[in-house]
C-alpha cells in the first residue's frame, strides 16, 4: 500500500518548500531526505567529496526506506538524483506516489545562482550547459512519475492545488 507522496525533480525545483506546504495542506508529516542524510552523516558536499556519490545514494536510500517502512503517512522531498539510484527507484515505485515537480534548466540556473549552497554535481559556478547535461541524464528517471507538474509558470500555491486536485481525482488518501 502506498502511503507517501514523493516529490521528485531536479535540484532547486522547490521540492522542500512545496513539500512542507503540501504536507500542512493535507494534514500529514513532512520528510526531507537531504535533511535526514545530513543529520545522520554530515554535510552532503562532504559526503560527496570524502566518500563519493555512491555512498551518498546509499545513505539517501536508507533515509527514504526508513520513512516508508516506519509507516507514518507523509510527503517526502527527495534530493534531485534520488530516483537515479535503482534501489530507491524500485522502492518508490512500489510504496509511494511519485510527483515530478518540473522546472526548466534556466530556472534551475537562476535559483542556483541565488543559493549559498554549492551542489557537488554542479560545482561552485553553475553553468546552463552542465545543468542541461545532468537534467537530460536524469529525465528518464523523472519520467516514471505518477504525476508531472509543469511548475515553471506556476506559483507554489498553484502547484499544491494541482497536486491536491490530482489526489482527489485518483481518490488518494495518505
């Protein structure tokens, strides 16, 4: 049985911000896989540099599995590359409704430029070419979502409304 909504999408798509508000709107818990990994293992960039992406994906998978296995229904904001890890992809397909919050690479670039956080796979100076390259690589994994929200021209409130409307149409209750 699926009792979670997993927000997937590229880095800086707004998954955490939307997730918190969506969880409040539908009256359930909110989880952020990146925050869980940081709490348990330290800063994401430190993990990437010291242990590599594979180690980070294992930690991320463990955090997501813990949320899903604990059974408390909720909204999970996933890191941008979570769905590229096959075990995580399989777990989510079986146990969560996957919602792809889709924004353009250009929007991602603007958001990353404003962010103080350095993304390990993009580096300290984000470029549109690098974002597009990584985006294209990840798109097949994002395409497996149960719902795609074309969020590039929507407000946060509109994104949440479209997800809630989809839940009602599909008779999804967490």
